[in-house]
């Protein structure tokens, strides 16, 4: 009787969790818009809640039961057979626990609590999803795949719409473009989608792009024709290049090269050869679009200047073309400021054109990042205690400000590894690497070699991209997309059968 009385309560929660799981791929794209402001901005942080964060909070709360079962099973397994392998699942708990403990010596305790809360939600959600055989029935994976791919493609179309609206003079307040994303920067816009910056929008497209390449390489695993997979590759890659995020573009290039070589050498699969022209065509198409946007934008830029600036910025100034022979504007070398790019500004459509801010490669965009990296290393080794324990999770901005290195507490280290070292010390960094390594091993379980190669390519691209930014709220996809792919990928039946047989022999 008790079991029946509890069933009506469990069913609605289970259904809600399943609904959240289906909205999982789409929700991650809304990492900044719409945004709910919870409190006025302080001198060091914003109190905002995005749709992606709300999804994560609800899913983590509904996953507490699975998480608790995982802890009990792991503890029972360790008691039956004490060893490092049986203790490894429990040892991953040390990472979120230690980061929470940094509250006691943190320079910014409130930010430590909030950041640790997001980290715990991530940890609970990931463990809950990986600890069960599969929360998705095989018959439902096709629907989940379509939601993932088509929601990604829909956001890509919105990015192109952002650019079109911008060059026709629609205000940034309406297009949702970030402060430096409009045509006033380079003469052509680079979209941020529903993210806070183009680098996060570009990063969000790494998993869809690589997954669509995988679908094309293994068409027999899917009903949809290979041509549809190539169309998706083009949509994802052209939008990725359109975001103009060097970190995302470089990370994709390395992951694509990895996937390309593995398919040729290890898998003896030459199908990815056919995607090489498409990747190049996608880049040239976007370059052409940037030139057209520059020509029709309310700036003095031309098609040639738009193409020149794009190649100059992406090549870090190594390639400086001169397609039209026109002299560069001296005013274009000044860095963009919030004064020159007001959020409510509507660009004119008449003959009074504005000059774009940058004339090519913006060395400051690289120098500032590298400067913060050097500063993080300098502060990390400033004392033995700082090197071992850090200044507290989320306190990098406060530490740099109090040491007189910056003018505001809002500055952060644009490198997740160095930021973690500065805030949590060597202990936190090593625990993070251990937890990440164990979770990757969990992800590769039950996967055949082609699926493992895709998973490693995605993880590689995300690991590289963490050298270009830091933080949790705007980068939830880095930690959740690999789990999403694990749910989508077909499982290797031979591996599963071996595990079942091994479990059966242990029981008898």
C-alpha cells in the first residue's frame, strides 16, 4: 500500500525530469538571454539567472535521488572490495567538496558560495545521468537527436538574422548583440546568439558541428540521408566562423584534424575526406558574407576591407591583405569603448556613415588575455599558501584588484586552468583533473571505437577552448554536452554483454 501511495508523487517528478532531459540541448543555448536580474549589481559581480542555469537547478534537484543511489552503491562496492578503482567514484567528491571549503579563506565568500552551488548542480546532474544504464529508451534517441540538431540549427539561423538586422541599422537592444559585436567594430557584425559573447556562441557550436561530421562518417547508423548531415555541417560551420571567435575556430580546427586522422589511420574510414571541401567552402562562404555585410553596413567599410579585417584578425595579424589599395583609417586603431557603442544606439541609414573602430588585427585582444595569464601565474606563486590553496573559488577578480593589478573587481583570468590555479591552488587543480579524467572514463564506457573517437574530439575541443575563457554560468555546455553525446551515441553491444556476464559470474 505504501508503494502505491508513493507512485502518484514519483510519476509527475519523473515525467518532469524526462521533459527537462528532452529540452536539455536547446536550453544550453540560452546561457544569457533571457536573463532574470535577482538583485542590483555589486562592485564585483552580477546577480543574474539565465534559462540555462534555471534548467540546471531544476534538473539537479530532480536528480538527487539518483545521485544518492550512486553514492550508496559506490560505498557498498568499496566496502566489499577496497581498492583504488572502487574508491575512485567517491574520490571525485573531493573536488566539489574542496572548492566549497575554500569559502573559509576566500576573498569573496558570497561568490564562492554561488559558484560552488553551480558546480554542485553540474556534478549531481552529470553523475545522475551517467550512473544509470540510460535515461533514454533506444526508441527515443532519434527524437532526442532531432531536438539537439534542429535546435542548434535554429539558433544558427537566429545568428544570421542578428547580422542582417544589424547591418540594416536595428539597435543592439533589439538584436541582442553584445557591446562589441555590431558593425561599428569591424564593419561587419559577429553574432552572439543568446549567449553573452560570440566566443560562447561559437563554443556552443563545437559539439553540433563535430557530431554532424560523425553522422556523415557513419550514415548506416542513421535513417536520415548523408546529404542532410552535410547540410547541417555547413549550417553549423558557417555560423561558427561567423561568430568570429578565434578560440572556438582554433579549437574546432584541432578537433577536426584529430577526427580526420583517426578516421583515416585507425578506423580506415575515408568518408571524412568528402567533408574537407565543405569545411573550406563554409569558411569562404562566411568570409564572403562578412565582406557583403561590411559593404552594406552603415559604416565606411567596403567588401574588400571587410574581408581584409576578417583574415587579419583570424591570423593574428600574420596575413595583411590589401585587396583595394585603400589607406587604413588611423582612427580605426583605437580600442572600442562603451562610450562609442551605446546599447540603445540605432545606426543611421542615410549618407552620414560612421567609421568602424578596428582596421584589422586587434593586438590588444590577445595582449590583455596573455597579460592576465601572466598575472595569474605571478600571483599564484607569490606564497606557498597561495600556490597550494589559492585565494578562494571565484575570488580572482578581488585578488587582482586588492593587489593593485586592475581597476575593477569585475576583471577575470581568461583561462580556466590558470583561474582555477589562482583561486583553488594546486590542490584544486589536481582534484579537477582527477574528477575530469574519471568522468571521461565513465563516458567512454560501452562505446565502440568510432563513438569514442567522436567523444574524445569533442572533449579535446572543449579542453582547448578553456584556454580562452573561464567561468561556469556562461559555459555550462562544456561540461554537459559530452554527457548529451553519450546519451545519443549507440552503445557497443559486445562491451555491454561482457559487463553483464562479468556481473553474472560475480553474483554466482
